[in-house]
C-alpha cells in the first residue's frame, strides 16, 4: 500500500446491496464505487447478481465481454437444480456435501473457490452468480439465494448488484445485507421506487438505506429530485452528474476510467463511512444533515 491512503475500518467486511430501476445506472455506479474503494486501499469483492444483464459489470470494471465471464458461482453450489428458490425454501445456502450453512461457516474465498469462478484487477475481485442463458430456463430464485448467502471471510467490502426493480425485497434478499444503496435517475419512476424501498427497509429493520442520484444534468434538476423525495431527501448521500465520458465508455466497451463522476464518489464514501461510524457510536454524531 505504498503511497496509498490508509484504509478506514468502517466499511470493511460490509455487504452493500445496490438497487434501482432499469436504466438508472446501477452497474455504472457499482463500477465507480469499486474503483473509488480500491483507491482508498480497500479490498473489494463485486458480486454480479443480475441474471439478465449479460455483460454489464464485467465490461465496466474490466473492459471484457461475455467471452471473459467467470464461471457461474451457482455451479460451485451444485447448480440451479440443487440450489432452491429462497421463497419456496428459505433454508440457507450450503456447500455441496456439507451440512453446515454458509452464513454460519463463511466462505474462504481464495482457498475454497477455484480461480475459474472469479477475475481480479488492482484490488477488485468480480464473481457472478449466473445468467439466464436459455429459453424456458425457469425461476432465477436459486441465483438470488446465492446472492443472499454468499458470505465470505475477511475484510473485503462486498458490492452486490441485483436485477432492476424490487423483486429481491419480496424474496428477503436484503436480510443478510449491511447497507442498501438505492440508485435514482431523473424520473418519477425512480422516486416512486425509492419510497417503496424505504418502506420495505423500515419493515425489515434496515436503518442503513441511502440514496445516490445519478445522471443529474444540473443543480436545478438535483433540487427538483430532492423536493420530490420529500423527507427521503435527507438520505441522499451523492449526486453523480450526467457525463459524456460515461456514455462513450458504454458504447466503446472500455472500462470506466478517470472521470468527473468518479471524483464525486470519494466524498460520498467519506460520508458513508461517517454515517456507519455514527450508527456504532452515537456520541460521534456531528451536526450534519444526515
């Protein structure tokens, strides 16, 4: 870690679930978050749990297409025929031939998981649960159980991408998450979804639910979004500007590089670290608006 900032302990080992409507930019935000965390000397594990998006995170983080995808993680646990849907069978995920549940006996990632299941680059490790590959493949519930229960040993921050919408709340996937981040684009649909996610988080007793505004074209648009959010506006911890560089990266297939949006994530992580610290120690709470 020569010349690198000494990492805060606050987000180490945290499981952070990123949610949002289709097109809100969840995968882009995750790629930016992974880069920003790595720049702060965190170890980062990204779990791609979006069964529908064929090459979102692997392209944004590594500049690779489907040909570079790691082996689906669900196969390590016996495949979709062995892993059950969390709605039909809420029992925890188990290793093949092991009676111990993964949440009680966490995975030692680099000792247990063969290297064909992940790819790495500069402190970032990417795994994916699996994708919908064939017509009539069936429910993606087994993939979501892997997302819910793939708890690993160590201090890496876990960033977890899910398919668009809120179905995973209905399947209680957030039960084993530490932080929920909702990504909102500049639409009323995003605002409506954020309010619904907030209600679900309160029902589940999840207090660390925060919002990231994305593709914001101006301060006026940001103010409109926060006004529409009403009291939820206090949960906004970042506003990422609309940026042509991100559009060009999306069309060229290149990984995200240095950009203005990435600069916004440094202060956001500091706010998130402070918020989590204040949860642990209320005496540390400052006179912030959060």
